[in-house]
C-alpha cells in the first residue's frame, strides 16, 4: 500500500472487506498529518502535529489559545514551508515577549502554564431549548460540508444564534484552533462567545478556551473531570447534547436557565 498527499488530505490504498469476508482494493482519502516546527519571531520554537490545511487560522488560533495575542493586529506575517515542514511566524514585539517568557526549555519550547485572570462576564445565560437549537444548527453545518472537508473533528464559534466561524481537524484541538483563528481573522473577538464541537473537551483545550475568554462550550461528548474543574474556575459552562434531546450541564450551571 502507498499514499499520495494533497492539501490537507492523503490518498491511500486500502482493502475493504464486506460481510461475506471478500476483500477488495480501493482508494480512500484520509487526513494528512505531519509535525511542523513553528518559529515565532525567530526566538521561540515549538511544534504542532497537524495537516497542511488552513495553516494561518490554525496558528492564529494556537497563539490566541496560548494567550499570546488577543486580536489579529498582533499577528504580522506567516511563511509556511511545506517541503521542510517549517512555519515561520512574526508577531508584535509585545506578543513575542509574552511567548518567550513562558518558554521552559530551549531551543524546543515547552510552554509553562501560568495562572491568568478570568476573562468572561457573568451575563450570558441560555435556555435549554436555545442550547438544543444551536446544537442542531451546528449539526446542519457539519452535514453541509463537502466530503473532503469532513475531517474527523469539527468546532465552531457562535453568538446571538449565528455561527461565525468553523474549523476542522484530525486532532480535536486543531479543529478548535482553526475555528478560533478564523473567528479572529474575521475581526471578531472570542470573548464571551460560544464554542460548539462534535467532541468532548480535555483540560488542555478548556484552559485555552478560558484564556481566549470563551464563556460556553456545547459539545457532543462529555468533558474530562480535569476540564470540568478548569471550566468552573473560569465560569466556562460546558454542556453536552450527546444523549437524544437531553442536555447535561457539567460546569457553571447557572448559565443554563
């Protein structure tokens, strides 16, 4: 078997076996994945495992989730070398200093996780019916995507009943980063927005949503116990719509009335 990579997807040879145990050779597209080195201002280096797809939105979302930038103005330029798997990013001097201050190791930077102030207000409250309706719109968004865009996971951001951005990815956190990046590139701040996802949240993902100031996440699967603890600390309401029309509230329950 071999594979041929295109943008974001890789064409592979597979064997499909039917119920009669008859195998047949076929060709299928699967998400492509590679480890990209990210150089920020030629100072901090880290890496991301991702598909070479919508790279700018992915990197912008990563920078927001790390608390490095708050708006696209802090993001200056990006240069992606697909052959060498290197992404060179230029951000403002202030944003670069924030990232450099968190680098624990060099030259490959593992970043520290310092405490940060709560960035959301207590104003947003939704009815259970509204949560279910918004979840239904998100499902329609997924079903309406082209088959080539239906990678494993999908995330989106919404406010006032409207979905403003979405992102897909082979890794859950990359789908979240792409959706977050697309939102900010469009000039919309993530503070007090609602995230929608067809997956559950980990502690790492929840921490990055809290840094971005997101106040609610409507997901198709439960979060981890560590994610719930982070979410309660930062007033981030996590709601799952995994079981029929029933919704389950895991954190900041006062946001669902």
